[in-house]
């Protein structure tokens, strides 16, 4: 269900020609609440608009 929300939001961003990034967790070192294959769409301002790739540090690092 979550992947469907990401795909729907991605389509909306494409149709309105808004820049975005699709971030995907590919590896975890140490502990993390996200698992490999977790995904999130991030807008031009660095805000997660759909999905989830973990909290705090991980999200901040990817959004820079």
C-alpha cells in the first residue's frame, strides 16, 4: 500500500513538473528502523512528501 502512495505522488510531481528525488535505502550499518528497499520522495526543499527512510539522522543526511 505504501509503495502505491509513493508512485501516485511521484506521478503528480512529474505531471506538474516539480523536481523531486526518490531515495531508497540500500544498506544499513548499525541499527536503523528502516530496512533495505525503504523509499521516500523528497521535494526541492528537502522535505519528505511520501514514504519513509527512517528518522532523524538518516533523513537529514539524505535531504541535504
